[in-house]
């Protein structure tokens, strides 16, 4: 059984502007990786390109979310939304058991609590961000994703197109995300034009108390103009024994007269019954794009106690 995740939630103060703001809630307090040391990858018979190739070729992260449809598990979702002063104005809590039996899936809710400004009059979420992530994760809970490629195909609607772009950023970082003005070419961080703008950092650590891992960080190079990069950091956690990807952190920031983005996502996997499965996803984001109001939200999504 996947190791149970024990977590707590607490407040931290964030200096969000040049003046004092209300505290911003940080749901990501689960510490699962302990860094032992910085490593010389050449002594491990690896090089930068080995890690880049593994990131670009990986399909395991996407497959891990598809694997959820095979199992029963306990899930807990915390969603917080914020006003312009970073004060919480909406909360969603869900604790549920997803049951897989004879090819049929059901979700039994153990607890459901909503408060604040979450829904529109028609019952849909107020924030497009929440709607997008509900699609990303609840879709996996209910049916599992399809077997198609993450970076190909044509969306049949504008809304679906936005969702597909989000899926590429989550499951296939480093690839080009077409159709986003000013940003598309900047998401391809390993291209010849973008590589000189980043530094690469390596460390060795322990994940979930027992798994030896490499941490491969791609971070914006000091002195690089903020307008030149969109992905400020992409950190990938590799199982040292198998080179499978077990964790991913991405920090996306971009600001101009049309788009204002500041998004941080962290996703972690573990093995159950020989399959990689998600155990934790966290998100903190502020974004403002054309035709949508400014949105601020944070999520903590936990899957635990996987069962056959």
C-alpha cells in the first residue's frame, strides 16, 4: 500500500506587493524529499543531456494519472480562492472514496464542505482556474485519461483547447505549447534558443523516507530578463535506481500588458502494485488573461490508501 501521507495546513505571510498584505494560505506543507548533497553527475556516468532526454521522452507522469482508474483509493481535496488582497473568499473541501469494481467507478463522498464565493448562479465554478483543475483531476478520478498523445491532436472547442494546453504544461513540460500569444516558444525550454537562459543544478536525496533520488533543477539564469523566460524553474525528481520520474515542480511567471501569470505546481508519485500513481498535487497561482477576471487560488490534492 502506498505510504500514508500525513499533512497539516498552516498560515504563512507572503509579501505579495510593495506593501503589507493579508496572509496568503499555503496548503503545500508536506515535506517528502530530503536533499543529502549536491552531486557531480559525471561521477555517476550521467550528463545534462541524459536528464533532458528523460524529461522530454517521459510518458510516465501522464500514465500515472491514467493508472488511477485501475484502483480504489481515498482522496482529499482542499481548494482556496482569494480576493485582490489575498484574503480567503472561498473554500472547498472534499474527502471521498473512489471505488473501482468490475470495470465500474463510483465516488462516495465522506465529507463535502463549501463556503464563500465559489459558484455562479448556474452552479458552475466562479473561477476558471478551479474549473480547469476540476477537469484535470476529477476526469482522472472518474474515467482516466485517453491513450492519445499529450502533444498532438486538435481541440474541438476553445475551452477544450485551454484544457489541453494546461495538460501539456503539467504532464509534458519542456515541450512547445502552441496557441498562447507571447508564450508558446518560451515553453520549449530545452530548445537551442532557450537553453542559454537556464542553469542546471543536481542533488541527491531521499524521497518518502526510503527512495534514493536525483533532483534535476532547471532554473532561470541570474541576470536573464524576466521577459525572456516563462518557466522560471522546472525541477524533476528521478528514482536513482530506475530513472523513473517521481516528482515534478514547475514555476511559471510572465507579465506584460495582456497576460499576468504567477503559477507554482508540485506533483508527486509513488508506486502501488507495480504502477506509478499520484499521491500529492499542490497548486498556487495568480493569473489574469484576456476575457477572464483576475484569479487567485491554491489547491492541495491528496490520494492515499490505494487498494486493489
